[in-house]
């Protein structure tokens, strides 16, 4: 632990010059070279930053050498990441960071975080799903459509209309998307209760599935079943509120095969994740919960309790099944990442950026 | 405790007596002119000791008439302004507190929003003001409750010189900014009417260095234009030397576009906010041989419409409207028991209603607030050098009795014609939760407790004449403990909830200097303010103990301003400096090396002007260069402020 702290401290000291540039309004004469991650095994941690705060950032944790690199994006590029970094995904050596309120997607080199391009012309991008080297989908909170982009040329090539013309609640703005057998399942989370099914070849909405209100996250298990976690909305919402639910959907028939209701309408589960073997689910419901995909009921006791911490996001290392849980603290300061082994032993904890919200593991 | 109860009882008995006096005097209205008594009441030394406000002079207000209150206060007071940009939301904060801890009165009408407790200073044109008094800390309890930081009293005043006066001012400024101001003061016997009309437009497209995109480039503020127009009509009637009736109505409309964050590279959103307000007051002031009775009734109607939409998609993402209605009534009685003793009582009865509705996501609330506030105070001079006062305020809000809010102080003039005065004040104040805190959906919390502030001041002032120079120097320390500070706290449910979370201690030093001299035809003045503020959170977290001495966000430890002014005949030139120290932008249990800290900045302004007579007509011209050295700075992170900019005003008056 002391060793990690020393290394973190050393890196922090090395980053001081970068910080001065970051805070200064005037050109800084200090030359800054970005840290290289080439060959590193680790996890990118995307820190959302606060809304309108322009303080999103990218961190990298090299878990073999137990070194944390903070402000990776700024150090490498001398430009802040932007306002509300929503999600991140990779396509071989390219990393894509979706910055929601800056309405753009940065394309970076996965080895050194150097910017290689940018996708603009969006409204309020949320998530990016890469189908292949020439095709990706970008969900959007405001556009009421899913953009089709070329991740190689970094241009918008088309869009899929998702508007239900209700005139209310921006339905259906898509959020998270997963790909199963050439079908895209897109969760419509905001004031909505729909999973849209999109043909990846024709870019058309072919079907839809009604689920519990506000489906916020999805995973596909080893049986190619789709698991959907819905938070049910919030008390006082004019859209109404339901008891949150975890549902399993057959991706061939679109039938809801199982639905587990949470104990109370006051709960708000989210961040559904799955391990690499596709047989164990994890999610946040204040604490971290774990359940088998074959379980007949929801777990009643948290796998990891909060003890006053503000758990905000969750990541499962596909290689080791280590659990990374992010504490946003007060949402105004650097968050803390707690790394647990699958046997619940806390192995590391370290500071990253403000509101750590997404993880991407470089080794599969 | 018994002693405290006895004192409170005595004060309230005095208040009751005071109101009885008022009723008796109200029944004895007559035409007797008692000019001599009026003069005495206005110059009693005990009166000065009551609240000790800092006043912004009329000449400064006149020179800044084309600006809004944000610019004026940041350059000429110790009030700290938080602004998200030119023409956009700006709030005033005292002594390390929040914008909602500052109460603002316009001619005794409280203009803080009942919904969020704040006043957007960018919407208040200096042109409509004649007098600004600034009350710091516990002194503000004399005006009302809830001002844990301080109070601003804004007022318009009649001119009883008997002359008619008209002025028309046209101002052209950088960033395609145009101001037109018209003022007509008409005297007719016992009547005085003052009409002010104003129009203000700015494209507000100033350049800045955008380092938030790649490649870094010089950019212009997008979607930042605004226009405002309005009128203020005042009508005063001196029924006789003892009775003054006044009527004021202030109508204003503001439409402004809100620029996106500097890193935005989307399709181009339109974000717009329209504010409309109608505020009116009717006041009756009754002077009598040993005091003054004031009855004031005011009405406030405000509306705000906010829209976020995409022209490209022809779709509105967010469309919110809010409306506030307020009825404010007060009766105040000031009675001179003797030349050494004053009792002052005040009763306020306020009713407020607010509703907010968002049309796209169909959410909103309606909230009410009823407040009865009774204040009674006594001021007494002992011997030739000491004045002490005690003030008690008791308030009932929404049928709940708030704890007693007392304030006590003493002023001691060091004998020997030294010009030295020591002042001290302690007080307890409460601020009620705002309606958004109570009822916002989601996250409003009806169970919130009022925020409690305990504060103390100690200052030393020096006022004297040294040769041709009038010198005034005041320096003092303040300390305030604020409990149950309301913050919006994130929850596991992904929305934020208002809670009484924080215990904050704020302490510091404030210094004010004013030197003035006049020689034959030549005038000189130098003024300055310096504030040292340390504001820290004192509440431990269970898992993450607080770090000592961590300054709260966006509060500079050091800030100050200065103004140097020369006048020769009809010519004047002013040089103003404004300094704001470094500010943290995030909280933290640990101070990290890579966090964002906003740089300190020093701004300089020069304003020069003169009166000109052409063909027996009187004109004046004023030229200003602001941010003279073109400093790049930000009040709020990623919200670049304008560089060097100019204005020229030409006025005609008769």
C-alpha cells in the first residue's frame, strides 16, 4: 500500500507541470510528454466530471505495477477532456470517449491516449457500440435517433429514427446498446420503458419490448439471454414510478422469461455487469450485489456494503473477475476506486478523477 | 437564561409600547412643520451606530450607470461576485457564504427569489439606483432575517431641490453593445416624479482563447446575446413637512441567450432565458417630533422562461416556466426616547407563492410561504463615547416559530479627539430553506431545518481630517459558524436531495480605506477594499475525515479592489483595480496535485469624462476602457470572461 502511494505521489509530482498548464489561462512553456501505456495491462477509468464543470478526465490503472495515471488525456493532448464524459469503448487500438455535454466523441490511440480524431455533429451523445471497423452506433439523449458512424473515417454516415412522436419525455432516446446476432438491443431509459430492436444490417427498428420503467443497463449472458435492469423511475415523477426490476429476455423470441422485482419502490438499482464467463451478474443498489444467472431470486444481502460510501459505478475485470467499484464521494472531488478480488479481499484503493463512471479493461 | 428571558421580555414590551405610540401618532396627523426636529434625528450619533452600512457613493453610481450591479459591486465593494459570464447569472456573496445567504432589498422590498433564494445581479441596472447600502454579517438583522452573509439595500431617492431635470444618455460599447437611458425628474410643488427608461442590447460575442478544443483557437462566444428594457416610475408627494408618500413601480424584461460550455462542438443548441418582473411599492413616512413611522407595502411578480432546443432538429428538449408572486408589508417605528436612546420596531408580513412547471418532462411544483417577522431594538449612548444596542427578531414562517434571532453590539469612541472607534457585534441568524429546497421534484426535502448562523465582528475605524485630507480607515475581523448549511447531496437513486449537511466556519479580515482631498478646483479621492476569507467545512465524514484548512470552492482567500479618482473642473478620470485570488473548483479530503485551481487575476479599468456646453446646451461625454491590460480570466471554470473592451457615453441634460 505504501509502495502504491509512493508511486502515485511520484506520478503526481511529475504531473505538476501539466497541472499548472491545466489551470493557467496563458501558454505554458513546459513541454509535456504523455505517459505511454504500450504493453501495459490495466484499466481505463473514465471520470465523468460534474455537469457544466468541464472537469471530466481519464485515468489509467496499471494493476501489475500498481501505478495510477491520472489526467491521462490532458497530459497527452494538452486539452481537457470536456464536459460529462459519459462512456468509452475500444476498437482494437482505437479508443472512443463519448463526451455528452461537449457533444463530441474523441478518438484516441489506446497506447498513449494521443488524440487521432474527433466525431462531431451530434446532439447529446451517450454510448457508442462498435459493430466493426467501419460501422458503429451512437445513442443520443436529445436527438431521438441513433447515429450511425464510421469509426475509421470518424464521420456520421446515417441515423436511425427512434422517435415515437409522443411529444412528451423525449421518448425514445436511447441509452445503452448491446449486439446479439446482428441485432442491436437499445435501452430507452429516460422517461421510457422500451427496448428497441434494430437490425444491424438494415439500420431499421424491427421490434420493441416493453419492460419495467427506465431500463438503465443491459448485459448478455453465456446463454445469449439479455438481462435488463430497470430503476423504475423516481418518486414524484409525472411519468409514474414502478418497483425496480431485473428481467431476462430471450433474444430470439423477445419474450420476458424471468422478472425479479426489487423489494421497494424506493430502491434504484443500476450498473448491471457480468463476469467474463457470463454466468454471474453484478449490480449496484446502494451496495454491490452479486447473483448467478441461474438464481431464482434476487440477492437480499449486498456482496460489498457501502459503509457510507457513494458507489457510483462498477466494473468487472474480464481477465481476473476482480471487482472495481467507484466511490464518487461528494461528487465534487476526486473519486476513489476500490478493487476487490472475487473472494472479496480488498486489494487496492486509489484516487482518480471526479465522478468515476466507466471502466474499460485492456486485457480480455 | 433567566436574564436573557428578562431582556427579551423588556425588548418586546418596548416594541409593544412603540407600536402603541405609532397608533397614537397616526391619529394625530397634522400639518405642523417641524424641520428642526427632522434635522436632529438625522444626525444623532447613535443612528450611525445602528448598523454601520458601507455606502457606495452617488458619484460612483452615476459613473457606472450604464453597467449592471455585478460590475459595480465587484469594483467598489468587498462583496464577492460569482458570474458565469458577461450578461449571464451573477450572484453576490459575503464573507465566504453562498449567494442565497445574501438578502437584497429594493426600497424595502425583498427581491430574493423565493425559489432559490438568489438574486441575479446582472438583471439589475445601476441606472435605476440612487443609493446602495451594504450591511455585513450580523448588522443585517436590522433589515431582515436570513442574511447569513450580509444584505444589500438598494434604493431610489427623490430630488427635492425643486428643479426639473432631464437626461438622455446613449452608450456604445464593445461587442456590439448599445445602451439607451432616459431620465426625467419633474418637480411640481409638493409632488416629485422621476421616470427612468432604459434599453440595453449586446451581441456579446467577445473573443477568447479557446483551449478546450483542438486545435486551440481564438473563438467568439456563441449564443451570448441579450437585450433588456424596462422602466422605473417614482412618484413622491410631500403632504406636508411631516408626511411623505411614495409610489414606485419597476417593470423590466430581459431576454438572453446562454452560451454553451467552451468545449461544445455539437450541432448548435439554442439555450435561452427570459425574465420578466414587475415590482411596486407604496410607502408612507410619518415624521413626528421624536421619531418616524414608515408603512410600506410592496408587490413583486416575476416570471422566468427557460428553453433548450435544437433548431436543426426543430425539437425542444427542455421548456420550463416559473412564476413568483410576493406581497410584502412592513410597519416600522423609530422613536427617540431621548437624545441618547432610540427604540426601533419593525413588523413584516410577507406572503409568497411560487410555481414551476417543465412542459417536456411534465414536472413541477407549487409552493407557498407566509412569514411574520417582528423586530425590536434599542440603541443607547452612554457618556460621551459609548453606544450599545440590542436587537431581537422573532419570526413565524409557515406556522412554525423560528428560534429568537438576537444581535448585540457596542461602539466605543476612543476619547481625546482621536477619531478612533472600536465596534463589535454578535448575532444569531436563521435562514429558512428556499422553496426549491423544500419542494423540487425530485429531491426537495420538506423536512429541512433552517440554516443557523452565529457570527461576531470586531473592527477598528479611524475617521479624521489630516490637513486637506479626509481620511477614513476601517479594518476588522469576522467569525461565523454556520450550522445545517443546506446542500444538494447526490444519492444512490441518481438524483440529488436537499439536506442539512454542512457545518461551515468562515472567518477573515475586511479593510476599507477612503481618502479624499479638495484643493482649488482640484479634487482627489482614493478608496480601497481588501478581504481575507477563510471558509472551511468542519463536518467529518465517517470514512473520509475532512482535511483541515481546506478552503471551500470558488471562494478566494484574498480579494480586493481600489479606485483612484481625480477631478478638475468639469473633468474627471478614475482608475479602478480589481483583484481576485486563486479559487479551488473542487472539494476534497486530500489536496491533489492535478486538480483545477483558477488563477488569480488583476483587472484595471480607466474611466474619464467631462461636461461640455455647446450652444448653451449641456452635454457630457464619458469614455471607459475596461480590463485595460487584456487579462484572460475566469470567474467560473471554463467560462471565459471578456478581454479589453471600451465604451463611450454621450449624454444630454437640461
